[in-house]
C-alpha cells in the first residue's frame, strides 16, 4: 500500500468499529480455550483426541465453470458416538479460526455425551486456515459470503455421511453462536432435509445497517442492578465521555494522550475519534461478555466509574475514573500503551498478507451482507456522538471498492433471503441473554402452535453464555436455560426417531 493511499484515507473522517472490542472477543476465546486445555491435560483418555482434516470445497458453489477449490478444515470427535445410528451434532465455525476445542468442550459436547452423538465441526471459509493463497485480496473476497458458507456445510454433511456410512436414522442437529448462530438457523431454513433441528445462540439474524440499538442495550445493561449496574453508573459514563470530548475541543490532546497512555498523541480528528471508540469498546466488550471471561464485569466496571475516592481531582472525577478504567484494560490486555492511530488501524485493516485475526474478512461481510455498524446515533447512547454511521460505511468503497449506496440494498437482500427476525422455520431454538447487545437483532419471543418453543431469553446473561461448559458460579437462570435446551434437543431426537419408524 502506498503512503498516498493512506493519505487519501485520512482525508475522510472515518473509523471502523471495534478494534478494542475485537481484541476483547479474541481474548474471550483464548481464555476459554486455555481453560479447556488445562482440563484436558489432566485427562489421559486418548479417545478424547479429535480427528482433524481438510475437505476440498469448490471456491464457488454457484458457478460450476469455476473449478478452483480450497481446503476447509474440520474436526471430529467420535468418543461419545453410539455407532451406527447415533445422532450427529454439527458445530458451525464463525468469523475466526476453529480449534479442536469445538468438539471437546461446551454445552453441545455435554449434550453429545447425553445423546451418544458424533461431534463434527467445520471452519468457516476464508477464516483460520480455510483460505486460498491471496484470499484477502478484493478479487478473492467475492467468494466469502454466508450463502457460500451454507453450501460448504451442505457439502460437509455429504462428506461426513459418506465417511461414516450414515443414513436417515442419523439425525443431525446444528449448533452455533453469534454469526455462526445465525448460520445454524439459516442452515436449518435453507437445508431442512439435511438438519432436523438447530440451536442458534446469540444469533443476529436481522441484518441492520445502523446498529445503534447495540449501544442502547449496553446503556440499559449498565443500569441493570441485577448484574451490578445502576443509573449512577450510566450517568458517570455520560459525564466521563463528555469530559474527554471537552478536553479535546479545548486543544488539550497532549494531556489527554498522556492521561490515557496513548501510543501517540491524538492530534487529528480521526485519532481522537479512534480514542473515543476504543474507550467505548471497553464498556461494550465488558457488557457483551459479562461474567464469562476476563477481569472486568459490569459490577466491577460500575464500581470503578462510581468510586468516590478522594484521590480524584474535584470536578474531574468522571474523567479520572475513565482514565483508571483504561489503565485496568491495558493491564488486562498486557498493553504498554493504548493504540489510537487511525492510520495504523487502516493499515492493519487493509493488510492482505495474514488471516489470523479475521477482522478484514469480517469487515468485508459487514459491507456486503450485514451492516452491524455499532454507532452512537441514538439519543440513549452513553458514549461519543463522533461514533456515527457515516464514519463507518466510508471504508467499504475505500477498502473493497463497494459503493456506499449499495449497502442498504445488500442488507435488505440478506433479510429478504433469510427472513430477518421473522423467520418462517420450525425446530430452530434461539437462545439469548438479556444483557447481550446482540439480542436486539435476534428472535426473543416464542411463536405459536408448532413453533411455540423457539426462544429462550436468559435473565442477566451475556453473549453466547449458554454455549460454555457449566461452572459453579453460573447463575440459576443460565443453568435453567441449559436444561431447557437439553430437553428440547432430546425431544427433537425422539420425535425424529418416531417419524422414521412410521
């Protein structure tokens, strides 16, 4: 990339959402996997070692003249399978690398033990190792889409069925969380003859350009006393962000940079917006993964933001508390400084030489299919109004040559194709936590008649919390939700067995 290109990018006041939030998500995954890894080292049962392999998939399922293929990684765990007629539990990979823990730990693995299921998992195309050389180049990203991903799952279904000589008696149930939760629901909707039922955890099935309702739910969760929030906490957040903006408007960016231990002074408007976005991400990530991983929780965050310590300078308490919170975040992430360079952010986002994080691929999908831009457009947003929609969508044409005016139609097509948050599918269970901001784009109400058991809303629960292994500190509402999921999955399997006997 040329410096001239970067300069052109900097002329436009645009930021992409969630660099800190993305890091917090990656850390959440790493912490969970490390916990499982430690447990597995204590287990000498060699049958728990999964099979890893690759399946050659068509690069374009919808153009048979295109004969290019790519290797797609999968994992299999046969330890609990009641051969030959036991069910198959399919774990769907999402916007990141897949690991062996996808078939070794989690609530779906607990249910596999109960039901004697074969566990299989498929990595999403263009994430992790499942990508062609040069896959991050714009001309190759055209093959990255949820539609292609569903076709991959159908081909993988055929591969596993042939490998294990499966028949109609082997009932398939799919599982996924977040974007992969939406894929789980959509797989059931588009391929009902392949998968009998689907569990969709924290699944944003409604594509939305301006996802301002995300920050609305964050603000509401920060007020929720059942998870440690309060009105006083949200008021303190409002005051803190207003204080930072005021300091920047007064031209005090050098002092602000020192206070928040920024890697560089946020002199430009773009860098200042990047700083405010990163600070907001700390709150957003804490709410999204509340009580699941990490040192920060809503309760601790609000305790910091409402602390009445005399150590804070009078009149600057809200600002100083936010400084303290940012320092705790940096310690948690083992970062010596807070990166706020907009130029560096764009350079990182536009790299095409490595695929480990998956952020470039995911941003491409937000442009072509989903939106999901977490803005502060709504009046209830407790953060900075500099986090607006226009600053988000301007990156689509600059990074991928996707015109801004096409984004609304791209998102509208996604909702038309899948049904949005009014899907007409049966035997799909949507599971959400009511503190999770992503619940705003999911299905949270039960249907009628045959579809009356389609939604579980877990009180005081976070993003994809139901998918994790049970812990002693889990809330009663979460434990009850897992029992409801187990009961419904068991009922599906019994009903399928009876249908096949008729």
